[in-house]
C-alpha cells in the first residue's frame, strides 16, 4: 500500500493519471518547446490508452483528448501572453496534432 497525503492508502499495482501528470501551466515550462512537451506526453498517452481502453469508453477517451487540447491551449496562451485563456483553440489543436501528439480516442 502507498500512503497518500490525506492519510489513506491505495494498492501498489493501480496506477493513476494523477501520479504521472505534471503541471503543464507552470512558469518553468513556459520556456519549453511544444515538441518537447509532446515528446514527453506521448508515451504517457500510449500507456493510459493501453491500460484504460475498452470497447465502451470512446466518449471518455474523447473527453480526455479535449482535456489535453484545453491544457495545451492554456499553456500556449500563457506562453504568448494572451489574456483569454482559451483563445486560438482550433489553431493549437491543429498544431499539436501536426507535430505528432497521439490521441486517446480511436482516430
């Protein structure tokens, strides 16, 4: 069992998305390049997809894809000092998929 900060425990063999997630919107990552972030995120996406994929969870996978797009959009807008945190979402979506970001949902 692994102790959590709140004092409860979880079994050793159960990975969580929260364990491998890093704050993409932190100040230190504003100097990072988009390709580097994608390169670090692709193995995690592949692992999550392999572990959590079933025949019936396509909507859930699409929701995770949308979450990743929104997170990259907020990071992009913070990096380029845009006031609206969700502006240019279409541009960012096309950009990250052109640069090789993998999808959770079936394409």
